[in-house]
C-alpha cells in the first residue's frame, strides 16, 4: 500500500462513517470489509485496511464507541 | 462515551440513570490496566498507582478484576486521558474490553509453583505483546479470552471461562517416591482417600506399594494434590489447548473441548510460540468470517459443527476432541460416500 492509497482509504472510511452517521453503526470489521471490497482492484488487504483505520483512531479523526459491541464513530459523539 | 484516544477498549464506561439526583456518581468509569503476570508488584509502584487513583479517580482499586486486570474505579471522562498517561509512564498499559482480545492472564506458574509444566508467565507476556492491536482496537464479533494454567489444577479456571485455554499436562508416568508414600500411609488411609477416589481407578496400593497404570490416568491431579511429597507430574511436559468456554452470568455457560491434546509448548517457546500464534490467527480468521455479532467462538463452533471448524483451521479430528461421550451410534463418513457416488455415476 502506498501513502497515496492509504490516504484514499482513510478518506473513504471517514466519508462512509459520515454518510451513515446516526443511521448505521460500523463495527471496525465492517469498515475493513468495505475497504477490501472497494479497493479490490488495487490489491488492498485487510491488513492495509487495519493500518489505515489505526491512523484514523490514533489521530482522533474517528473514535471508538461501545453499545453491546464496539463501533467506530465521529469525535463529536464524544460529547453526547 | 468513555475512553482514551486511539484505544477502543480498556475503559469501561458507566453512567448513572439519575445524574441529577446523584451528581457524585454521574460518571463512574473503570480503567483496566494490564496486570503483571503472577501479580508481582513492588510496594513503590503500588504507592504511585494509588496516588494516580486518588488524584484522578475514586480512590478505589480492584486487585484484580475477574478479567485479571488491575482496575481503577470511579473517574470521569474528563480525567481519563491524564489518568491513562500517568499510568503508561509508570509502565502500565490499558487492558482489553469490548469486542476485543481481553488481557491474557495466567496462574502464578513456575514463579511459585512446582507443578507448572511450562512457563505460564512467559507465554502470557509474549501473547499480550504480540496481540496489542487485537486488545486495543476491537474488531472481533465479541470478547475473546486466553488464559494459561500451569497444570490441570487450573487455578485460574481457564478451562471454564476462556475461549482459548492452555492447561499444563504431562505425558510420561507420574513420578512416585515410595518412601514418601509410606510416610503418608502413617498419616491417613491411602486406599480410602487417594486410590479409591481416582476417577479412572487406575491406581493400586497393596502390600505398602503404590502403582499407577498411567495409560488410564486422566491427569485429574487428585493423587498428586493429596500426596505432594510422594507424587509428582511426569517429566515429558507440555500443555493441552482447549477451545470454546465462556461464563456469562446470565445464561448459557459452557465448557470448552480439547483442541490439541498435547501441545509441546516448551519447544514452541524456543520458536517464539510460532505454532500457537498461527493457530490463534486461524481461529480468529474463521470466527471473523463466519461468526455473527456477539457470538463467542464456542457458540460458532457449535452452530457450524466441529468438523467444519477443524477443516477451516487445518487440524485433523482426534478422538480426544469430544465434549461428551456420543449417544448416537451412527456415524457418517463423507469421504466414503464420494467413491460410491462416482461408481453409481459410472454404472448409470
Ligand atoms: C444492576 C447493575 C449491574 C449489573 C446487572 C451488572 C452486570 C455485570 C456483569 C454480568 C458483569 C460481567 C461481565 C463479563 O462477563 O465479563 C459485569 C462486569 C463489570 N461491571 Fe457490572 N453490572 C452492574 C452494575 C455495574 C456498575 C454500577 C458498575 C460501575 C460502577 C459496573 C462495573 C463493572 C465492571 C468494571 C465490570 C468488569 C469487572 C471485572 O472484570 O472484574 N457494573 N457487570
Ligand atoms: S494451575 Fe497448577 S501450576 Fe498453576 S498455580 Fe495452580 S497448581 Fe500451580
Ligand atoms: S492424576 Fe487422577 S486419574 Fe491420574 S492417577 Fe492420579 S487420581 Fe488417578
């Protein structure tokens, strides 16, 4: 995975979470599967998806929530 | 929500339903910290931890939670980040919570116990470091627990409550010191309290001599526990790997079943536990692919069948892999059906 690809994956993931915010809770593995499917032609693996998502949570662009199971959401949920 | 940046677990959030009436416990979160294997701490580190707990939380600890972690209770989200930073500077990382690998834990093992057949502390430390990502970034269907017991006494009840349990066993004969047996015979009735209580009746005590038919010993530890000076586990030491136990408090507890009857853990240790890590990864891949939300791995195996599970992780079925003796005498072997079908095809 190139840095450019990683950037694209990160944008894709954040956009997905934004698009479905309040409608669907994405478990981390749901997002990994979405990435895998969407970037299939670029040979992106689960490992790559995990690495990209790790950067998003490390820098706080996405945060983890828990409601019967872990999911990823936007930082503004922190205040709720 | 309760948590610290970058981590999907380690902080267990609890909010009061009546925040106006009980403002003091409006938020009452718990931080799980990786325990030290064997629970050894210096008094100095405990004092420093206590200071953090006083300053940022309710001054209340749980040594240790049923997960095995140290738990610091009673803090607000606004304290979480600083509490966490101070703990990491002391050398403590957060433990697991949520749909993740929970902090692996072990019995005190060879640090204090002569019965351990392998180094429970070393393997637990190694797995904890290896699977940091799986602990701190929850991507599983549900929780996954690994617990390592040094012998079949299983002081941490790993066989009853961990999805993957590693329990020390031995292969060679139980070592008998007849002189010490004679000493015990002066103190209590060996036949009544030891030999007759052996679950497989594989022991004999006649004319002052104790014998064991080791081929029928199920390693229950009863005789060894009763006469620790006279009997010791056999020398060919390893472990048993069991899969699928869980103890939810509400309903449906289950025991695991034997996945690997004899795992040469002491040899695998020399290879950085490569075999075990590969096995765990395969189990997780299978669970990830076929498991449903909040389904523990043992429940998944029951749903899809042990055969399918074994095929997916690349293990051959063994007679030891039974949950209970079978009640149905009919067995269907699929590989025998295939040639038949082909023959029919040819004839037809
Ligand atoms: C009626 C109220 C409650 C019920 C029914 C309840 C139930 C449970 C159950 C079943 C578990 C075990 C989960 C497992 O299988 O690992 C658990 C663990 C836990 N609960 Fe509660 N709980 C209640 C209230 C609370 C409160 C008020 C707090 C904190 C203020 C709390 C904090 C925790 C923590 C920190 C654990 C983990 C304990 C450990 O690992 O040793 N719970 N609870
Ligand atoms: S499980 Fe066995 S080895 Fe571990 S502390 Fe208990 S008796 Fe000792
Ligand atoms: S360990 Fe248990 S099964 Fe084995 S000889 Fe002793 S009492 Fe019998």
